[in-house]
C-alpha cells in the first residue's frame, strides 16, 4: 500500500457505517436513523476537511498494487474533490429526508444497509485514477442501487429494478470488453499512462474499438440515448430519495466515465467531437420532448435528466472539436454537470415532500397541492428557474458557457472550412431545448402552485401548517440556498470551481481564464430571452392546446399523448434480449447439429491423440451423468419412503 490512507477512509467509512447501522437497527430503528445521519454528515465534513490542501495545487494518491491482479488507485485532485464533495452533500441531504419519508415503510434496515455502501462506492468511483478501479466501483453501485429501486417490492418497482439492472449489466459488459482490449494493447489501465500512450500513437484507429465500447458502456450508466430506456421506469418506480440519488449523482458516475474516455482516448479528435455533439443534441431534444409530454412529476424530472445529460454531452463534443483551445466548452461541461446535480437534488426533494402526504405524483392528483405552502413554493421556483437557465441562478452560468462553446465551434468551422451549417443548426436546437425546458417546468409549476384541485383543494389546504418535518425542512433549505448564491456570484464560486476541475478534460489549460466571460452582457442574456419566449409559446400553444383538456366544471385534465409504441424498451430491447437473441442462438445450434456439417467435421484431419482424448472425456461425462441420476433416484426414494 502506498499513499494517503485518508482516501481509503473516505471509501470504507460508509461501508463500515452501514454494517454498524444495521446492527443498531435490529435493536432500535430510531437510533439507526440518527446514526445514518451521523455517517453521511461525517463523510461530508471529512471531504471538506481535505479540501484546503488542494487549493494550493496539490493532490493526494492511494495505490494498492496487485488488487485483483491489477491496481486499486485512488486520487484526490481538483475535479475529484469537487464531485466527492457534491456526492457527500447530496447523500447528506437525501438521508435527512429519508427518516421522514420512510417512517411508514417496511425493510428500512435493508434500505440503509444498501444506500450507505452506494455512497462509499460512488466516492470510490469519483476518486478513481485507474479504469479498473472505475469499473469495480461501477459494478458495486449497480447492485446496491438495484436494491434501493426495488425497495417497495411491488410489481412495478421490481420490474423497474430489473430493467435498470439489465441496462447496468449491458453497460458493464461493454466496459469490460473495452478495458480488456486496452489492457492487451498497453498493459495498464492507469488513466495518466493511457493518455500519454494514446497521444503517442500516430494511428489511433486501433484503440477506437475499445474507446467505443467504453463510451457506450458508461453511456448506458449515464442514461445516454439510445441506452436510456431504464431511466423512466427506475425513477418512477423507486422511492423519492433513491430517485434523487439516481438523477443527481448516480447517473453522473456514467458521465464521469464518458469524460475519462473523451479526455484520454478521443482527445483532439474533431470527428468524434462532431459525433458526440450530434448525439448530445438528439439526447437533449428527446429528453425534453418526453418531459413536455409527461403527466407524472418524477417521470418528467427523469426525462429532464436525460435532456440535461444531452447538454453535458454537447459541451464535451464542443470541447473535443475545439482541441486545446477549449476552456469555455470544458468549463461549460464541468459546471453543467455540477449544477444539474444540485438542481435535481432540490427538485426531487420537492417531489418527495409532495409524495409523503399524497402518495402519488400524477399531475391530475397533485394539482393545487403547493398553494399556501411558501417554503415548498420558493424551493420549487428556485429549482425551476435554475434548470430553466434564468439569469441570477446557477444553471444560467453553465448554459451560457455551453452556448459560447458552440458559437466558438461555428467560428472555428468558418475559419477552417468545417461544417459551419451543422454547428449553426446545433446552436438553434440548443436554444429550442432550453425553451422546452421552460415549457415542462412551467407545466409542473402551474399545475402544483397555481391551479386548484376541484376535488381535494380543501384537504390540501389543511396541510399548509405542517406538511414536512424539521429534518426535511433543513434539507430543503440547504438544497435551495446554493442555487441563487452560485448564480449571483459566478466569478466567486462557479468560475473558481471550473478552473479547479478543468484538468480532468484538458490538463494543458492555463490556471486562469483566457478571457473573462461577461455573463450578464446582452449577447449572453439574449439566449436566455429566446429560450423563455420559446418556452412560453410551447406551453400556451402545445401543452395547453394539445396536452390538456378542459372539463365541464372548468378544471383541466392532463393527457398522456406520447405513443406507447415508441417505448424503446418494448420496441427494441426486450424483443432483442427475450426473443431475437435466443432465436438466433437456437438457429445457430440447429445449423451446427445438421448431419451434413457433422460429416464435414468427421472428415477433418484430426490427430489420433485428439480422438483418444475426446473418447476419454466422453466416458467421464457419461460416468458423471450416471452418478447424478443414481443420487437423484436415491433422494426420490427417501422422499416417498
């Protein structure tokens, strides 16, 4: 073992805390809940305690050589420290809410036994300096979070968890294939060594297959199109605290893997940057469109996450196309990843507050619930303004940088003869995606806080004086406070965080901004104004006209008009796994068992030694089969004696 053992404590402490908490919970559930709060608060404080050394430009490493035949390598530097702090912060807030949310649930001891190790594995993944370490913690997260999604044990929850696990297994298999290829080529999976080795190659085509496997494997875990089919069901079927963790932080583990692949295998590849920009644009538009059509609050937020991941991918694509002079695009991708985590924490906590009282999140059922609840109202409005990229809120800062990155791509393409028209179209779609974000957030806001519920408004008003406990109030206030602070003072907070974390994508960038960004200049405000106008038009002429219906009593009903046939899970993936692959394998086995093929095999020039060995193996298999049958007959005879 070499290096700083404090990094290992960051990873192991939640695992140890989960075991201790489980033993406490067998005796007293109240003490268990408070101990779980202590575990996550201590983790967050410990991460912050390690932060000062990094501000001086240093880093810490922990290396366990020979672990599983390779290395377990942890590192604490700029980006890893930022996201380690974000993960601990989100877990702390979510765990505080969990005490009240799960008050009437069964199997709460099991919940904490798995959700705390998920924190440890997430921390280990974000601290990884080796792709094998990333893969190891990625697989742990897949199985521990699976239990959280299936916590209700109802049919829809178990089905959602199985869909999620299938996507995680597919992603894990793709990642493993890519890692195997890279290790055979270079003999190491250390990120720094791989980067230098790949950059030294004159022809990178040999590593592109491995890079593609890794990219789509991590993309499946991030919920990137076309492997996003699990997001809708997993978010809707899981308890709200688990949905919060999935959207705010667990999907970011996949984005982290995508960043590592882009920065170390495809760095400076303009063709891959264009591909990533197109894929990100499609992911952004698909997620936003599905959110506009949504009628269930958690499903809308789930598709919103898909859309925002598309924005992050667009930032990564811009950064790859711009090459070494990509500071604006890098900052946009890093900060939007951070801002989306904080915003989804806040919005899902609002959904949890509503669900704790109503036990439903369908828009028709929760309509009017937020009236007369000022704290919930303020929290949701701040979250909506942040994710809608309204000035003075954090989302506006990162979206401005992403937009400037695309504009720089337009200028570079004009100078070098690149696809200028493509980048111009992407810029227009970027603004359209921002408008669609405004539309679906406006849809939820008007439903919950403006409209009245014709059947249950009086009942909802009765909750106005006590609709959440003290711990939930603290968590909601904490999640709300950072959004406007980061947005009002971008140069003080977000810009410094971007400079600290930029090396994960491009270590060659200068430690200071190449030129200042004027966030509140008209040229940047204009994009926000366009998106707001587009969003209002979409709400009044699409949502109200096509996706809502006015009833006889004057109230509105929300209509689910998205075609079920377009669900990729049932259109492609389930038929592929359950029918097409077995049918193809059966057909292959049938071909291999044909008499003609058997005669061909018989006529092959096989050595006498091979024939003798085959006969001996056949004899041993026959003897083993007879022994199994004899044991079965003996067991059956004893059973009915």
